[in-house]
């Protein structure tokens, strides 16, 4: 694609607010790599031919042939070193270019999204209490002891607060498994090549916790281990997409967010999440993206909160997504919509880095596409508590969660 239509990649870079010159650097690296490969192949072929001549050479010609064979051995060693350098430079240049956005994605940054739909009416609540005040008065959240034990932006979910989150995640699991997803509880520590392959060690590197002594990374989403699950494999997609739902704890440093959402559990260092992850053929990815959005809508309907769907602008996609839709729930005390879910179509970006392929109708290996989407996470408690609060300080439990929580109303 880059060789055939570099302008499309340059346009994508500009829409993202990233440097289009990286495209030219990659083109140059690609040319240099192919030239180095060709030079090495030619010299190896010559070396092979000369080696065959050694045995057939006459006694008087053999010294010259041997001398040429020795020269070629040295030349091959040098050209293979040059090839390795060119391959390394090409890989670095390739990793520097973000995924090419899909036509129609809004250009710009965080505030340049397009609202696709608004669902439900914000409730009329006189003097609403925020989720932390509610959570503390109802015995659901303990930030003070979380900070005592682990530092700022950590917390305990206590009593029915823990049941509320577990119920929410179990509901997400039920929705996923009823729609053909395979439930997974993945490792939350991954190797650098897996974290890098998914695109999280570029502009998001400062967000990631690293365990330096073991050279492992704590994941910020189970998208990462699920993307690595089929690394270096050829998948059978003949029966349709492979769908997984990962339940895991997630960890984010929240670097650069000091002063933002420091109150409560909107932006924290550790949370739990059920994440949908899909492998499919590239031509099926757009339809699968809509299906993921549909399952997210189903989950939001279960918790009965007003929300809107936005088409995220290119500069806010992250390096791996070619298109992303967010569902943002209404938060009464902020008089604003805040993100609860994201679903991203990563096209072939992650699978190419992780060498995940499938066989086409002719049996030829091709790069697969990957997609991901949130089905439930800790932050959802914010929207549930604030939207379902009542004048006496109690909170109605959404009917879908009552069996898990054990009560219809959370009372002080």
C-alpha cells in the first residue's frame, strides 16, 4: 500500500497530526532494504557458483578460484551485515508510522469527534451527589485506605461495591458468551514484543508499567495478551471470525494526567475490565466493528444510562486503530458525557507486527485483521451510581444487576 499510494499514508499522518515525513523515511528505508537484499542474494549466488568451480578447477587454476572464493566469503559477510542493518532500519521506520485511518474518520484531535447518535435523556436530578460521595456513604468505595495502602488513585471496592463490579463483569461475560465469544482469563504481564506489537510502546509508552527486572509489562487492557495469543500463527478463519472475551485487571500509570479526574474512580491506576477481541479477514473488519458496537450498546442498555456514540477523530485514535467509536455516558455532576467504552478497528496493523495470518481461498497466507472493544469496566460504576441516585441518597440497582448484587436499592 505504501509503495502504491504513499499520498494516502501521508494524508493519514496529517489527519492524525503526525509527521508525514515519516512516510518518506519509510519509503527510503524500504528501497534501501530491497537493494541490500538483492545485493546479498547476488553475491551469495556468485559465491555458490565459485564454490562449485573449486572441485572442477585444474591444479593451475585452483589457487585463483580459491582466492576468489575467499574474497567472496568476506564480501558476503559484509553485505549480509549491511542487509541486517537495512532490515533493522526498515523495521524501525515501519514501527514509527501509525495505522492508516479509514476514509471518513474525522481529522483533528481529542475535541474534533463527530457525534453519531445520542441515546436516552439525562435524568433531572436536583443537587446530584457525585459517585464518590455516594460510594462512600453507601459503603461501596474506600479511596482513603486505597491511598494508605498503595498511593493516590488506588481504592478498595467494598461490600456491595465489589458485588456491583463483579455483577457488571459477569453480565458482560454472559453477553459475550451468548454471542459466540470464548471467555479468556489472560496473563497481565507480557513480553516487550507483544506490548510493542499491539502499538502500546509508541506514543503510549509512558502510560505502561514496566517490571524492569524481568523485562515484562503490565497490561492496560487484555487486548494486549489476546492480540499476542495467536502471534506467529496461521489461523483458520474459514468458518468466520475468532472472537475472544478477556477478563483481567488492568494497569495504567496515567502519566501526564495530573490534576485530571483525581477525585474518585474515573481515572485510576488499576481497574478490572471485560474486553472483546476479534480476529477476522480484512474484508470483514468493518462489519465486525459494527457488531462490536452493537454488543456495547446492549451492555449499556442493561445498565440503563443515557449515552452518546462518537466517531473519534484521527489524532485521538492511538497508533493502532484505523477507526474508533466511543460510547460516552452522561455524568450528572459533571454535566458532561464521559467515555465508558471504546471499540477499535485495527485492520491489519497489529497482526502484521505480530505475524498473525490466515489462509485465503487459494490457500495463500494473508495478514489477518484485529478489532477490540470494551464490554464492561470499573468506570461504569460512576455512571450507574450517579444516574440512578435518589433524593434520599440511595441508589437504584439496574434490574440486570440485581441478581448479582442481591438488592434492588443500595441504601446508606
